[in-house]
């Protein structure tokens, strides 16, 4: 059975598990509808390819993976609403307020968060983000016209809002820009291939896959030579400065996940691992002294295989196997 975390993520991510190209533009239907997918029509795809801006209304809980102009208008008091934005791994998201009509003095709010939050857990984690948690929030009721445009630090961002007066609302324009060196990423799909490069920067970067997966690292270049260690042994890469770790857990925040393996040896070849956790993260820790690079591919772990291996689980539904 899927966990509560996976069911939550279904509303904001799993429906994006489609092939790359035009078909990646997906939306969630209302919860009562049978089909979880709603692909854009061929006419709309042609309009988008011709450069016309895409426009539609927002729901109280919504998910967007496409550029365009989006409007929310309250038809009744809406107290707990959020819109999740996601791009490709190499994209940043820019949110611009075109129009805002909310009652800040009456308790309404409209906030952009640099990243995602689910059940109080953040991505990227506080350890991996360049800004403090308070700096990651931009409150329209506090900034007003001072900051009408906000750009994310990674391929995900979100808006929280409360609008109590019917008829009030806001309009935002969402655009994407390229990110030469993507750092923290949430994958749109349960399978793919990615190369993470940290060029002489003292930072930590996480690639999050919200599925149980088989992950295969085919190339790892670090600034030193040490070794490959499983966390279940006494050895680890702690203190070496530059390394890659594999994490698994049932939440969104990498800092709260279970460490499964450390890799602190440059190699060309293949290191494969099966991780039966709800969320799998590959995290690179970089001292800034070197150019570090890791190439990996991943695909969703077969459900039957996770069930046959459950007796060897580290945590309830989470096992490593190299």
C-alpha cells in the first residue's frame, strides 16, 4: 500500500511522470474525477509553440509545470491554499505578481516560498539552501510593490495564500530561466539520467526522487581518493570534505533521512543501489576546493521486488542493496 507521504505527493508530483517533450505539460483534475491526468490539447500545444502565453485559473491546491499567467479568485473563504511550481532540473522559476487584491489587514496573506514544504518538511533542507528559512519566505503583505518578482534558487517553488473575501484574489505570471549548474532538484519523473557538477563552490546539493528506485552511478569525480563505504559499517566519508551520500526516507527533507551509503572515491564504472524508500536522495557535499561531478541514472523500483525484499528492510519500507 502507498504511504501517506506518497499519497500527498501524488497530488503535486506523481502526475508529472510522463515522457519529456510536449506531453510533460500536465495538470491534476479535481479530486472527484477518475482520470488523474489531463494532457493539454493539440490546439493548445500549437498555441504554446507559437509563442502565445498560456492562461488559466488556479485551484486552492494546485500544481504547475508550465509557464503562463495564472489567476486565483476566491468563490468562498479559502484558508489553506498552496500552488506548487516545478521545472526541469536545469530551470529556475520566476514568479511575478501582475495583480493582487487581498485584505492583508483582515488576515489574508500571500507568500512565496523558495522551495517546497510538505507536512512541515522543506526541500531543499535548511542545511543545503543558501538562504535562511525566514529569507526563503517573501510575504506580499510585508513587501508589497517593493518585491513583485521572485526567482527560485532551484527547480521548485510554491505559493501559500489565505483569501477570506469572495471575489478577492491575485494574478501571477510564471516564467522559467536556465540554470547552468543545477544544484538542488526534485525530479518530475520516476526515471531519468542526470549529471550534477559543483565547480569550486562550498555547497551541498541534493537530487530528490519521490519514488522507490534503482539508482546507478556511472561516473564520479571528486577532489580526492578514499573509498566506498556503506553506512551500516563503522567507516564513513565524514571529514573528507568532498563526497556523495545516498539517503532514503518517508519525508521531503534530506537532513531528516536515513543515510544509506557514502561514496568518496572517484571512479569510472558502475555502482548500483536499490532503495525501497518513499523518497530517495543523492546528495553531494563539496568543500569548494575542487570541481566535483557525478553522473547517475535511476528508474522506479518494481513493486513486486520491494515486497520480496521487505524482510531485509532497514526501516519499515526502506532497504539498501548494492
